[in-house]
C-alpha cells in the first residue's frame, strides 16, 4: 500500500511539473535601455521649434547695471581660503529693473560677456569689457516664453536653475516642473519660445526628487546632458546623464562636506567647476567652489567672511583678458533687500 501511494504521489508531482511548464509565460526579453540624449540628434528640430520660420528677431530690454566694488578680504584670508586660484574681481550688481535678480544659472557668451537665468523666468545679459575683464554696466533682460510664445505666468513653470549655451542655443533646466527647455536666442532673441528637450524623470537612484531639489547643476558633457541635484546622499550630490526618455543615468556622487548642497556646475574641455552652498541663520551662507582637471582636483575656494559671500548658485568657465581660464560665480539675491547679487572672477593659478 505504501508503494502504491508513493508511486501515485510521484506521478501526480511529475504531471503537475509538466503542466506548470506548459502554461508558464516565457522569460521576457531584456529591454535595451533608452539611448543617452545627444545634441546632434535633436538640435535642428529644437532650433525650428524655438524659432519657427517667419518669427521675427526681438531684442531684449536694455537695463543699466550699477557696478559696485565688493570686499575681497585680507591677503591672509585669501591665502587660507583659496587654493589654486586667485580672486581677480568682486562686484555687487544692482539695477532698477524690477525683474533683475534671482540669478541661478550662468554661462559665457562668445564675446566674453555673460548670460544668466533667473529663477523668476528671465534671461539676463551682463556686459563684460574684454580688455579689463570687468562688468561694464551694460545689461539687458528678457522674460522667458513657453512653447506657445507666452510669458510664463507662474513660479511653478518659470523656476529656471541651470544654463548651458552652445552655438547660440540656450538649454535651461527647471525645477518644480523638472524639465529642460531650449531657446534659440541667436536667431529669435527674446522672441524665442521654449522647445522641450526632455521631461526629467522624478526619480534618481531609487529616490524621488523633491520639487525644490531639482537640476540646479546643469551642463553639457560632450554631446550629452549632465545634471546635478540639490540634495545630499551617499556623501554628496548625484550627477546623472539624461536619456532620450528623460530617465536619469547615475554617473557618480560629488564629494563635499555635510550640509553643503550642489547649486551649480559647468564643464568646458577638461575643466569642471562645481559650486556647493550651506546656510543656517547663525552663520549665514557658506560656499565651496571646486575645480577639477583631467587628473583630479586642481583648485578650490571656501567663501565665508571676510571673503565676499552670498547665496552663490551659478558657475561658468570662461577666459580672462590674457586668455587663461577664469571661473565666474554669481549669487541669487532671492529678490531680497537683505541679499546681494555678487559676481566674482577667479583665475586659475
């Protein structure tokens, strides 16, 4: 009886296994990840979307900038707090234009002057005198437009944080509504409208991106888009390349002290510059600038009193009048009377 029972059970088990194999779904094919977004694949379409055929070029509104020499701290403080670079200039910028302020992204024009973006949704041009490398008091401003050519109506849509210029096209990263837009400034000027580059995935490395913790750092890495986020995990801030779908391909984490968050970055050739900010009511703003070359860190700076310091959020790599590398950083005054728009020029040793 035991033998019969065992044989019956074995037979049923075999039948069950065969049945399960017959009805089991095949293993899904491994999905090929979306390709990394590349400039050459999209730029012509973006140019046309941002400046459609028949659209007329429109100049930005001219504004006067008051250029006030800012403190530079003592020689001893600069020696202690700057390594591998020197403070070539420090200026406070002021304007009566109501939309001037909130500068959060920065890049260098072909002329050597600067273009910035405001987190209130505006482009701001800052003139730089080429022979002295100093701001010349001339500027202009233009409000950003959406895909329909209408000025952004809310902070939610207009919160521009990062900027990267290439061939007359400005790529702008936005937070709250996490995305990257293209503006064909060279062909349409302030009439250019937003051409959607990509909607950024709200998740990176398994973590949801906070609405006010988006792509503050943004630059081009060759043909690819490189974004850095204003958050602190795994000892630093995540840096990611952007795929065609908007998915974020984690590259690495930055290295900075606790409490410091990434607020800006730029990459030109073999040079990469990043800005990190910390703030508390007792000590105010404290900022770190890091500059890396192909073989690692080549310069850094710690901005706190007595050196000039405010809410630095943007960095750009350019050249000084002698043609040597210059790092520009600028602060976001949050449209507050208690803060300043500071522009610093730092030359690599």
